[in-house]
């Protein structure tokens, strides 16, 4: 994920929220971030430090989390099937009937997830084009469904700025750590601006 200098990525792999400004490495002037790589079904939000005009119509956090909660369980079921049962089936040379059952076990959660998203489309603010794009991706390649919650939450976003959201969801230690990282980022950007003016 590529983040602008003023963006913070928030994730909730389990019960607690985490926040990061991205790693020190940059690509095309943007910072690299790798949120919740090993947590299928974890919601991921990318928020700017200051509220942008287009954020006014974004859904509220609780509405988004309620809508994607069933998808988190489906993502874990799909992960178990893909990374547990598929290697087992290949190693033990399951019969074609069992392989068909495994294929159904992989596609069924994906289909249920898309039907659920269709039901919650208005709540999440997803367009028909968004739905068509995600539906094609996950049905053509079921492993993409592991990132369905991440994709939905990144696309719908939230109305709050990063600092307000951090105050609401982070514990004091994590909030202080994020503030220090943000101040260091601002100092780095200010130094870059000074150097650019000098040149």
C-alpha cells in the first residue's frame, strides 16, 4: 500500500486497533505500508491527518464494522480451506469427489460474501461498479476474497480525520507513539521543503 505523507493506516487484526504511517521506504514520493498482512478479514482504514472535503459523505465506523463482521469469519474459513485443506488434498491425492467438495467449500464462502456485500452496499457506500469489480476478482480468483474486508473498508473509508479517529480507538501508549511518529514525519517533510527551496 502506498500512503501519502499525511495519511495514517489503521487496522484491527483482533480486538485492539493499531496505527502506522508507513515504513521509511518510499516509492514515487509515497510511503510503503504493509498493514495486517497475516490477518485475513481485518478491517483497514486509510485516513488523512486533516479531514478532506470528500470525507463528508463517508459512513460511520460502527456501521462499517457491523456490515463487514460476517465477512471476517468467511475470510478465515476460506484461509483454512486454501492453506490447510488444499495442500492436504494434494499431498493425500484425494478422490475427484472430495476435490469437488473442496472446490465448493472455497467458492461457497466467496459467493455468500458477495451476496452479503450486495445487501449492505448502501450502508458501505459502494457503487455498482465497485461491486462488479470486486465480484469479478473474487469469483475469478477465490484467493482474492481473503482481502475482501480490506478492500471494502479501504474503499468506503470513514468521515473522521486520522487524529480524531486515533483519539477514539487507540490506547494511550499507541496514541502517543503515533503522535511522535507524525511529528517526526512533519519534521522530515519540513527539512525536505527547506532543502528544496535552497536548491
